[in-house]
C-alpha cells in the first residue's frame, strides 16, 4: 500500500507561533449551495459574509464530504470520516455512518487546543459521536429537536439545560444568542486566553422554516425560475473570476437521492421531484416553487444577519482583529424531499412551524451552480463548498481568491499550526497516525498550493478521487467517469473512454486508499463516550 500509506508519511512538526495566537471561529452552514452567498455569485443578501470575503479570502476549490456527519468529523479530527469510523467502513461492527465511535487516537481538535491554553465553545448542530461537554468544550448550545423544526425549543440545550419555548423562538437566532453569550463571558472572565468557537448553523437545511418578514423580502425574486436564476448566478461567478468552465445543463432525470413517493404526495399537487425546465411547470407549480426558494433565501439571509451579530460582539470585546474566521458548508445544497418531525400541514403558510418543505432538485441545482448533482453525491455539486477566511491581523490580502484545492480535513492542521498546539505521538498507548489534512496557513498569505497527493471521497457507494486536475467519480454501482477539472469542473465531458490508462491508475489509487483506510479504522479500540445527563432546571433565553 505504498501510495496510500504515503498519505500518512508526514510528521506532526508544528511550529510555535507568536505569543498572541489567534482566536479561531469555525462557522459551518448546513446544506448551503456553492452559489448561495452574494460573494459566490448569489442574489441572496449576505452582506456580513460578503464583508468577511472582501476583507479576507475566498477559496474557489474547497471541498467537503457530501454529507453532514462525515464533514463534521473531518473538520474536528483532520481525518477522512471513514478513517475515524464516522462514515461506513467495511469490516467495522458498528456499521459506521452516524453511529460510529472514533478510535482512541482521534480526539477532537478541542483537546489539543485546551493544552495550548484555549477556551472552547460550541453553538448549534453537533452530529459527532459523544457530547460537546465531554470533548473539551467549556460551553455548548446543542441543537436537538431544532433539526426538524426551527421554531421549537424542545431538544435544544445550553450546557445540558433545556431551552424555554418562547413565541418568537427561532433556532438560527438562538444559535447566535448563545454564541454572543459565551463570547461575552469569555471577555469578562477569560480575556487573557485565546478562544476557539465552533459555530454550526442548521440553516438552510430542510425543513424550509423562516420568519415571515425575512421571507417577504424574497417574495418576488424567484418567479423567473431556477433556470434563469442559475444562469444569472453563473454570469456573476464568471465576472468575479470564480469559474471558467461552461455551465452544465440541469439533469432533468436526476431526482432526490432517496425515494419517498408518499411524502411527495403529502407536499401537494404543485410539488415536483425533477429539475424539469421551468417553462414546463404549470402556473400554480411555478408560484409554489418560487415561494419555496424565497424561504430558502430567507434562511440564508437570517443566518448572515446572525453571523453579523457574532462579528459585532468580536468588535465590542476587542477580539476582531486577531480572530481567524473560517466559513464553509458541510455539503452542497440538497435535492432530498421528505416529511419528518411533526409532519406537513398544507393549509398553513409556507415556511411556518407546521409546514415541512424541501427545496428539491430544481432549486438545489440552481443553488449548486456552476456544478452538477447535490448533497450525498460526490460530483462537484455535492462536495464543493464556499470557503471564506478572514483574519485582519494575519491576512494582509483583501478580497483575493485562492485557487488551490483544499478540504475540510485541512482545518484541523491549519488551526493546530496557527494556535501553536502540539499533537502527541501516541494516545493511551496507541500511535497517532499523521493526518491526511494539510495546513493551508501558508495559503492565507499567498496563493500557494496546499500539498495534497490526492483527495478521496466515498459516501453511500458514491466514490471519487482527485489527483492534480484529474478527477475520477462514479455513482453507486455506476461506471467510472473521468474529468479534467482544469478546463471542465462542471463535469460535462466524460473522458473515461479516451483515457482508459488514467481511469485504471486513479481507480487503483482509490481502492488502495480504501484498504489503508480500513486498516487504520481497525487499528485501535473505540473511545469511551460519556453522555452528560440533561439537567432538570430551566434557564431563560439569554438577552
């Protein structure tokens, strides 16, 4: 396994940085499309994220894992999810997926930061094994039931204390409330220490829920349809310099990744589960579909507003200049269509608490402009993420692009390097394998390559590998497709038949890495995962 094991051959030699290491905030959106932000070509109002991009950097070729829980494992461990049992791995008794428990040699990033003097905070979605307070976080607002209803507090906790339901409760706002609360406490009690804040919004994940006033801002925006919106986003992306390839056609035969036909019936006669041309929809269908995208836009808009509140708090506490903010999405926009939680009442206003809607493949295709496919697929639409880096004291560039491929596995080594933390050579008697992630700290200063031999994906049978500008990709039980991303990142021209030798080379490398991954995942027992009990006392919503 020489090729795959070479991925782990680097040593954890971590330089010690200055006496004032940066504060670090990692912000993850949930199911955000590549082009949903204004600074990535979208029409949605995202002035706060746009300002961070204008004052820092945008990465054009950043990647996630195509799904929520593998991406979170990648961010917080620096390993591919399969290596730490957080996605399905052959031979692992737990079955992997969201049920896997990390090996003892794979603690979260926060464990290393704590030894470097950092205080650690979490707010929002978790989706990692164990609980935040058992993984070196000092405070945690954890979203439980909020995943199925943005307006309901039950299931959401502050350090184990259940949230109180209020008439205006909205989980995106609550996430920022607790972020600001933790940062205020940090400034008051721990101002001499740096902090790490892991800020994970559930927006704009389904169900489509947003305050009515936010939805109203976009009431007239989407009647022109997903084809026109995609073309307009693409035109802005070309003008910005984000892309050079042609815009791929929407794949009208590709629907949701999972079939729930009964649920589609519940959503009503105006729902459609294919990205057919907008002109083929009835008038009623067009009105319904435009209203859905208005809610999606409102969710992104509200997330941006709440990020603005967190940034304002950084400024108030004097931490803004020396805080590195990294913003990304856990996967591409979702074509999923289903009904969960409390169900869907078609009689209530769309986007309100008793509705349960999903954007579906039409708008997901537009949100993922200029790429193909969606969340769960490992074509570019499923794995490409916006990545914004902002750090006034550490990034001299303003508004520049970074074109080197990067991955969420790179967050951990980057943060470790900048924080001056150290990785032990072994944990509980088991050697710590070098991370496949590579620090992109140098890329914060200039547009230099991030030194990956290759990047690798597998999720639910969908597979891909990227080496240089070549990408090999396939759907579950499908044939390998080959693309030259230097000129065709839209994956429109399959070169597999013309380059069978390259297909064989990359397929062998993908398989070899899978073997090394299984070996690594089986190399140590699982961590013990204590789960703190939820406290019975209630605490009021923070001001």
